[in-house]
């Protein structure tokens, strides 16, 4: 019995969604019911079995392309473990957010979707890293921070025209910059509870100020890079003789101003910082 392409496509989508929901539920249950972060991490790693199901020469490329998703999954597990097992409402919200990432955000491949994936990975990963940085060796924290920065920018620019720039060098530069900032914030760690009046949205988990600042800077830099390197048939007339794209000043100022304002808003209006994570 042969099935039409539409039926096969629909069944594939259903299976894909079901497997991702099962992954999220399994990792969530490992943290909530078994109280095992290690098991949850193992489940996420096992879900990436296809990364190594190819010839060895493709392993590094596959690992790099899957780093963003792995870091987001790892971050959700770490945040779940800190929110508190008894805080059911927040735990369910985190579970739904992780399912949303796996089912709706991660599979998309448009420019806006890739931008969102890179920025979410950067913010969530840095927030979870700084929340446990006091329990880790500083060198290890810096290496993880470099990996987070490198993978976020590499993911953002993975499909861009490589004739205009070297994606790898840009990613390494952003990785080093992220690592330096994390080193600063790991030594001077200010954190905020995500609360509104009497509603505490993340339980015992505190959002590090460093993740807000790095996220805002990342938004500005990611926005500028996507504007400067975007080249398609409609933008060919913007190229100069040396291959540099002419960008409107509004395209440059808007993300920079927005990011600076966002940093100021968090610093001014989020009161009662906790200086001891």
C-alpha cells in the first residue's frame, strides 16, 4: 500500500513532534521526579545520536550545527533544577517553553527564526551558566562561555555568503568577547528574581545581570551583522566595488539604541539585586 507524499509528510511531522515532546517530558521528569540532572543531560545527549551516525570527518561539523539546540536543552534542565521541585506552576511553564523551543522554534530555518534561535541560545545559556558559576572552576566557566558565544554567532551566519567575510573568525571573536564578559560577571555576579508583586515566576532561580547585558549586546551585534552581510538579488545594487554593503543609518542605530535602553531599563527598574548567588 502506497501513501501519498502529503500523508507521509504529515506522519513525519506528527512523529517528529511526538518524539520532541517525549524528550522534553523525559528530561523534565528526570529532574522533577528522580531529582537527577545527570539523567536529564544523558537523555538530551542520546537524542543527538544522529550527530555521530555519519562518517568521522563530518562529526565536528555536525556537533557545531547542533550546539545551539544542545545548549538550550542543557540550560532548561539547569533552570528547572533551580526553580524548585515543589513549584509546579513554574515547572510546567518551563516544560511548555522547552517544548515550544523543540517543536516550533528549532525546526524553522528562515532568517528571523535563525536570529531568534541564536539569541535565545545566547541568553538562556549565559543565564544558566552564571547561575552555577560559583560552583565551577573559573577556567571551565570561561571555556563554556566561549563555546556559547562561538556557537550562537556561527549558527546565525551559517547560511550567509562566505565570500564577504570569514564566519569562523567572526564566531571566534564573539566567543572570546563573550568569555571575557562572563569572566567579569562571574567575579561580580549580580542577580535578580524574576518577580512581579507577589508572583515569583522562576522560583529560586535568579537571572544574572550579566546575561541581560550580554543578551542585549548580542542583539545589537547580531542585528548589525545580519544587515551588513545580507546579500540577495534585491540588494546587489547596494554593493560597492570592494563588496561592502551600504546600510542605512537607521539600520545601524536602531538595534544599538534599543539594546542600550534595554540595559538601562533593567539596571534602573529591576530592584533588590541579590549579590550572593
